[in-house]
């Protein structure tokens, strides 16, 4: 079945550093969503992407929809302690209702 | 801001018992979903529901599972005879049909199911 591989699996960074994570697949997607999940909570949407090559920002977060439609990346600039959490990508292919989630990137920010 | 609400937040049950997890999706949304997340793992799609019927389901969603929209506001997931491996967080999500915010799912805070 379809799989989304996220990397890195986990990151430990210093406050103020920039972060980059990505999601890759062998399948083509027509929508990419990036979510953040904190302990005991549901995923919260960060950014939605709809077109190949699209670059979208939400505050310190920037995400891009890969040209091949098989990948996406998320950047966080100038990280702060509250950025801690697990970041998931999710992809949707046309003709389906089924969102596929990535394996997640666990981010820890050291003050 | 409208949100998806799930109850209970934590459900403890004995193996073999039936459980019903409840969700109230965002009021003008038309697509509804259930996902499962085993501790420390990724979020896994279970089922999508539209126009009062299942539109898609995963291989996880076997005969032990069923979904229902009993009225205009609730969306439920029933597990008929729980197994130990059903222990997980269960998330409900909903999505509007409109072009604004299209394809965006909004998630509830989840129900933690513990099967003993």
C-alpha cells in the first residue's frame, strides 16, 4: 500500500536554530497537509498544499509541495521551546477519501 | 472557532466488551473520518464516511468495527468485541465540502481506549 516516509525520525536542536524535515513517497499526491501533535492531543493543522511547486508560509513555518508531487518538506525557522512535538505529513491522492500519514518527526528544542 | 469534539477522553474496557466512541464533527462538515494511533506510532486511517455511508475503509477496519451517524450531529465508532491490540488513541476528523479550506481535515483531541 501507499507509504509516506518522513525524515528525520527525531531531532534535538537548540532554541533559535532552523529545522527542516521532509516527507517522501513512491506515490503521487494532490494534497499535502502538515500537522503538529502534542502529547495527549489530536493533530493540529499547520499548512495545506494543493499544487506542485507551491510554497506556503504560516508564521515561522514554510512548507513546499514537491515538483514531482511525491514529496514535501517543512521548515521551521528560529525554533522556540513550544515547537516541541511530533510533526506529521499527510497526503491525499485524487479519487480517494483516504489520507495517508507519514511516520512522524519528533522535535525537541533545548532552551 | 468550531472544533471536533470527542467523548470520552479515556475509555477503559475489558477484552471482549463492546465500546462506542463518540464524535461531534464541525457542524457544516460533510466528510467524517476515524483514525487510530497506537502509542508511539503514526496515525492510521480507519474509515471515511460521506452521505450516510462508508466511502472508504482500510484493512484495519474489519467486521468488528462499524460507524454510524445516528442523528444530525454525532458520528460514532463501535468496536463490537474489543481485543488487547485495539488499545490506542482513536481520532475523529471532519472535512467540509467547500472549496475554501478544501481537503483539510480537522481532528478531535482523541479518545484513549485501553483494553484490559
